[in-house]
C-alpha cells in the first residue's frame, strides 16, 4: 500500500468513522495489501460477532 493510499484511508476514517469505512464503504481488496486486507476482515468479523452477541440488527 502506498503512502497516498494510506492517507486517503486515514482521511476517510476521520470523516466517516471505522464502521462506515470498513463495513459499508469499501473492502479495499483492490489495494493488494494482504496484511491490511487481513486486518479489515478481522475487524468486520469482530464487529459482526459483537452485534450478534448483543442481539443487534445490522
């Protein structure tokens, strides 16, 4: 992932927040960064598990 791509994601996170950015906006798989993709997938899975545990709809 390039520094420009990181900056774009940071700006998106600051303006939209983590949930919208990673759960609704984009998966960012097209960036081709396997470590970042793994982290995003883990974030999504953890969020889904917490919502299910709390009986929340999403």
